[in-house]
C-alpha cells in the first residue's frame, strides 16, 4: 500500500473509528485499525465485535493494499504531525508514516486476521435529520440501565412512525422519552432496540461532524448508520422493551414550576451532605416555594429553598438526587414542571416549553 492523504482528514477519521476499539479485547487484532487504500480513498475500520465504525477520506492511492495497525500508536502519532499531507507505505506487515522531517514505522497485523464486518441484509432503510437525533439521544440515553441481568433495559428504544420518531430508555427506576416530529415521512414504521453504547457513540459522531442527515439501514439483528462518509454498525437487542406507555403517570394532582438553574443549585447544595449515603433528598412542594432537604447523615444535614409556582396540594416526596441532576442537566429549557399525585407516586418532569416533546419519570424513595 502506498497512499498520500491529508493529515487533518486522517486525524479526524482516526478519532472517529478509534471509538470502536476496546482496551479489553482478547484478540490482538481488535486493538488495531484496518487501513485500506483503494481507488481514490483511504478506508479505516475498527470493531470490538459489538459495534464497528468505518470512515473514508480522499487519498492519492499509488498502490492499493491493506494492513491493520495498533490504534493506540496510530491515533497518538498522527495528530502530532503538522504537515498538510503525509504518506503511508506498508511492507512486510509494517506501516511507514512519512512527513516532512520525520519518518516512523509501526508493526502491524495482517488484515486477513481482521474480522469481516457484516452488512445489514434484507434491511429496511430510512433517513432522519441529524441534529434533532443528536439532541434527543443526549436527553434519553443516560436513563438506560447498565445492569446486563435485565438486558432489554440496556438499550434505547427507537419507534419510527409516520412523521414521528420516539426514543425511550429506562432502568426501571427512571424513564426518559423524547418525541421528535419529522418534516418528512420516513416511509417506514418499525421498532428498534439499540444498545445504549451504540447510541452514545452515534451522538458523539454526530456532534463531531456537520452531517445534516443520518441514513439508517436496519435488519433483524443489525443496524447501520451512515453520515458524512462515516459508518456505525451495531448489533440490535433482540428482546422486548417494557410497555411503558400504558403505565405512564397521568396529570398529577400537584404541579409545580421551578427555574432549572435554581433547582440544580439547591440540589447540589444538599448533595454535599448526602453524596456519601444513598443520595436520597426530600422535596417539600409548598405554595410559592420548594424546599430541598436531607435527613441527618454522618456528615450533617442541610436544606435549601427556591421560589415556585404551584397548583394543587402541599406534598412531600423523596427522590434520588443524582437522578434529578441527570435529567435537569439535559433539559433544554429554563423552567421545568414537576407533577405527582402524592409522596408515593412517580414524579413526572417536563420542560415548560410545550413543544419540547420530552418527559422524564422518576420513581420515589420510601420516606
């Protein structure tokens, strides 16, 4: 392989595909990135057998060829080069990287040992807008479970319908749902359960590119996302996601509107006291204010209050402070509504903006 390409293009592509490299791989070749010079492009691929990320960049290919090179070495070295173009030559399982004033050689592994990246066979295909997807994933994915004993809860539900996409995630103690209105009908109605790791990587890729659209191909077992020359492939979770819509709490008897910034600050103040225990805090919803407090712990006790607009009866509810911080940190609004029926019922949080399409439910702790 003899390839000349842009240092900037290569560094960016490496940063993308490197996300699929896991430090705990048992197969040495999975610690490597596959380089392939062909036609007028340099192709890069990496996989951990759960997800695979590929990218392509323009290149002058004098001799076609392939080689896998340690991701850690290549991704650490290329960003240090400041030349506009660099040359990549492979010979006898060694990659030579040439730039003005410097030459380095990196030992690789034959591309024959690199896993074949499957394609989504018999797939349904549709296109979605990139920015709303990225924003929605950031608001939802943190609520997915990390406990593999309930594998279906480790994924994010994608429910595609006519001019609407609904994303949802839950760990059984909290649930996040985002509904996106689509300008174009995707032309397909389907449901996908995608691993949360995949959705996290997709959000990061979308944040790092200027892609306007995401092209999706989904089969029974796999899903493929394409955007701006980058491909992300992942296995799907072939389990049933809970029928959460039928048990979502209805409009609460008590509804409070508070400023998000004030609420965050109040929670952070009392978390200094409770973070060494179970993160449980008490919210006292009263006329004109919300009092955030904690029981006495080994560290001490504390309380903070913030102004609020309330409709309904005075109510006390105990919640996990970290869960509240997680959702409030991902709201794209200055104010939030809290709705509940009593101190033992789920608390629903919704942004004050009626057009947000976002809701979050947190189960209460025992008082």
